């Protein structure tokens, strides 16, 4: 299994429309590649290592795929559309990691 993790860094000048992400961007992902998603979760940061520290990421999203091939075929074909939607809800440049689930 392969997990795609997308992390949106928190910053003083961050703009992030949580409502748009939940109601529009997430639906876009589901429409484009939903049939190959094994599991997914979205985590909105509320604090850092202690409650008085800001969260390092405003959002971390995880999407699990059966294989690297299923990820590449589904996401690769739709990457341009997905990435073009980012300015509609944030000015953050997301950090992305692909991981193998053990």
C-alpha cells in the first residue's frame, strides 16, 4: 500500500479556506480519483507540541492507494486539475510525501 501525505505549512500570512477545502476540493478529489482510494483522512492542526504552540501545519491529508501504479495512474492523469484548484483555498505551498505502508 502507498500513502500520499499532503501537508500545508502554517505561517503568519497563511490564507486557508477550510470550508472550501471540505466542500469543494475534497469533492473534486473524490470525483477524479475516488474509485482507487483505499482510505483517507484529513487532520486540521490545532496546536504544536504543546497546546500553547501553533500547529506547524494547518492541514495534513492522507490518501491511501493499493499500489504505486494505482496512485500514478489516477493522480498522474488528474494532477493538473487538482493542483490548479489549490489557489482557490490557500496560499500555502503544500509539502508532499509518498510512503510505503508496512
